[in-house]
C-alpha cells in the first residue's frame, strides 16, 4: 500500500478528463493536479519548449512526495514521455499507448481517425502505437489547433455556434474517410465530446486519451500494490499558473462538484 498522492498535469483544463476518471476508479486516492494555464496552449510550440515546460511541470509536482505521475496531455506524451521517464525515479505514464490500445480494440473496419494538436499529429506517435497493436489499421490524422483555446474559454457546449462551426470543418475529412473509431488524442477534446459525437454520428466510437490514460494508470498502480488501501475519501488539490478563478469555474462544471477551495496558484517559472 502506498498513501502518497498521484501527480497529474496538463497545459490547462484538459487533464481533468483524466482526473475525473481517476477519481471515479480510485476514490480513495489523493491527487495533485497542475494545469499550466499561464502558458496554454502547448500544442503549437516547438519540441524544445514543450520539453522545457514539461520538466518544470514535473519539478513543481515533485515538490510533493508522489507515487507516480500521469502526463494527462497528449502533446507532452507524444513529445516528452521518454525524457521525463528517464529523468525521474518514480513511474511517469502517458496517454498515447492506452488510447491506441482502446482504438485498436474498438475498431471493426481498421479505419481509425485521430484528432490532436499539431505537435501530436505531426509526431506520428499515435499512429505508431495504433499500428503496433493492429498492423492493418489505417489512421487518418487531423490537427485541431483551435479546439484548445476554445475549450479554455469555456466554449465547449452543444449549441455554441462557434465551436460547432469549427468542429464541422475539422471533422469533415474524417467523416469523408469513413472512420469508425475516433481517437480524441488531446485531453482537452473530451470536453467537446457531445459536439464531436453529434458531428461524427452514432456509428463512430470515440476514444478519450485522458480517460484511457487514467484507466491504464489505475491498472498499473493496482498491479504494483501501490494503491492507498482506502475505499474513498481521496482529496484532490489543483494548482494553476494563471487565471485561478476561470479554472475553478470551468473545472467545477466539468467535474460536477465545486472545487473552488481546492484551486491554488503557483509560479511555475521558479521550477
Ligand atoms: N491537453 C493537451 C493535449 O492533450 C493540450 C495541448 C495544448 O495545450 O495545446 O495535447
């Protein structure tokens, strides 16, 4: 048994899609979350900058005595997982392989769509991971760079004409390709799940990288006997690098409980 918290981070709100699943699966675990709201989005930045930011995010989280870190960010997972794993003595897990496994399991036709940030799609990491699971799979990738800023600004609800217009344009090539499974390869995108599902239609299975990453992390910790042993009562602390109130408001909506008191500000440039 291990009472230490699990560290989770993302460039902003997106990693909450992993936290929500982690708390559902493991209600007895403590979680420390960092959302880099002062520097979001990461997905259009260079590899060097993403690695630099991710190292600072991990250095901040490691000021807590953690048992493991979940990179709840597709962009950091596709760009910096190996670097972060090699540099840290605790397990560091990403979202790419878990999402790829789920997509390979769900597809019937082998025709899989991938949406993510420019960096994630360009990296080819999801494609490689999907093809490692199912060599016959065809992957059609589509970057959706406007999704993250829209989500961070609370524009994720069905009926919002801006997000619906942007989604229709981004998703058109994937509909035309006839994919039967769509990987939401950026952890922000499950906040748009209803909008994306309505656009893609009922025959397309959606895979949330955040939720799959959380499931894999839960399985990993359980298999190592590293859970807290508590059935419930786990606490979540949230840290952000800017706009604490905006984060608290949107996080409370998404998590379905008021987390305002649990959100704190940190100066990430110190780490
Ligand atoms: N949630 C991050 C991801 O999964 C968003 C990246 C960004 O900040 O652009 O890729």
